[in-house]
C-alpha cells in the first residue's frame, strides 16, 4: 500500500517514518536552513515547524517523493512568511523567495540535493572559539548528531540539566556574536580543528554503540561521521590526526555487519564472524593510518587508537591478536590522552596478555578511584573477568549492576542474559 492510500490508523507508522527521516536527514536540513537564514536557533525552529506540518498534511496528501526536500522547502517558506510579517523582506530574502518560486515552477523541489559542505559548515560554526570547548561539543552533537540532551549527558557522564544549559547558552552566544554561517578561511581552521575532530568522533561513537534506545548500532550517525571525516581529509591533507581519525572510523565500521545478530542482538568481538568484516574498508583504514604516519609528526590520540583497531582488524582470531602490542599502544594512549575508559580498555588487554587476575586487579583499582560511577562499562568488564576466574556469583552480581546502568536496550538484554548464564 502506498503512503497516499494509507488508512487513518497508519499515523503511528507515518510518525515512525518521519522520525527515521529526521535521524537521517535532520542535520542536513538544519544546516541548509542555517545557511539561508543565518541563525541556528531559528533554523531549528523552522525545521520543527515543517515536521509538524508534515505530520498534519502527509496523512491526507501522501508522503512526497523526496520528503527531505519537501521539509526544507516548507521551512524556507515559513522563514519568508516571518520576514514578510515583520516587513523585513530585504534583497537577500526576496532573492530566496524568487529561487523557491523558480524551483517549484521547474519541478526541481522534488530533486533537491543537499550541498555536501552544509553540515561541515555547521560543525565549524558551532566550533568557533567564541564558545567554550564543552559548549562547542554539546551544541554540535545536538544539532549535527541529532542527539538528545540525555544521550549527550550519558556520553560525558554529566547531569542532563548541565548539558541543556550549555546548549542554550551556546546558541545565545552565537546569536549575540552575530556569528556567520560559513566555512572559515584556512588560517582559522587550527583553533577549531580539535573540537571538530572530537565532535565527529563522538557522533561516530554514538553510531558505533548507541548509549540509549532500542538499536545497538545507529548506522546513519556513523555514516555521516565517516562522510565528514573524508571531507576533512580532503581539505586538510597535511594534518595527521585528520587521517588518523578517518582510519579509526573506517577500521571500526568494518565490523558493523558482524556486530549484531539477525535479531539486532549485540555480538561481542570474541564471538564475531570475522569473515563478515568488510576487508575493503579495513584496507581503507590501514591506508589512512599510513597517510597519518607518513606526515611524520608522531602519533596522537586518534592515531594510537587507530593502531589498536588495526591490530584487531588484521588478527585471524582473538587468540592470535597481538595483545602485547595493544597493551603498549594503550600505555602510550594513557600518557597522551589520560581517560578512565582508556584505562579500562587497557585492563582488558592486560587480561588477554597476562590473564584475568592481572586485568581484574587493574579494574579494581579503577573502581576504587571512583571512576565511571554511572557507567555500565566498568561493572560489565569486572563481571567478565570474574567469570573467567570462576567466581560465578560475584560475576552475576556485577552483570546485574551493569544491566541496571545500561540505557541501551539490546545491550541491557545481553548483560541480563550473561547474568543468568
């Protein structure tokens, strides 16, 4: 049955379709609107108004052939209506209205193609030095990644209210500073590049292992992060960490097909069918890491993580993985970018090299320090190591604790199954 023939009770299905469309195209729509209206907050508001109109009109008139183009056109029309009401239809706005009329007359609205650089412009706009680093990251994850405040809060282990305040203040600051929506000149890239790379990787990370919801992998987020990484690598061929980040994402994404079962259940590294790994993507990742190393400035955090990912990618099995090299790389990463998650991952690698008791000792030290108190990661690793040591009841308790902290439903089910196993 086509959308135009859908019955009245199809509203939930339509809403689900609009939600899926927004997850995939929301960032591009907001980016395009921000370029036109010059105000991020207004662009988000117009986009949401277009979504509301779609939910009202599509049940009667059907879903258009290019729904993203339809939403963008409606939002632009609403912007023009606002300017007309305020009697501020200047030359720029009149030109926009004429462009829309011409596109509609020529039938090109249905063939709308978003400008690839619009999302990248939005990332650079949100990562301007006028904002604090924390505000840059939170705002970009919200607008580009489409993440909610709760998801961002879980990524950074912060209260939801703190994240919401950062986003609101960031928008106000950009508006007050009259920040233009444009890709900065090359000499302006350096102060923003660290934040841009950090945001792109966080978007990818949320796609790789979603912090919440009913899906373990959000491929639309990971794909968008990869696209941005490839664009950045083309723009900045002499920046090693740009190539290193791209390498890391390519290598991690190569395992996507093996990371979930037919029913969407997460499949952990030790249980993955390595024949399903994307070998072409692995080669792209290795080539990107070679380009990063070829610049000759030494390895930064992304290059070290990419080197770890390469160790996994080339190993025939878990047992044949070069765990000694991985521990060495984690040692270096811990010095360059100290982080409790890095220490936890190092403990896992040590357990594979020197046995579960050695790994558990490191995990217990990390727990005693109070690290990762609201995260499921530490108790889930602790449970795994306890189980390998034969301490079944303690492992079960740790798995149950991890499950209670997990906000991703497939992940929570896996942890509960391990507790019962």
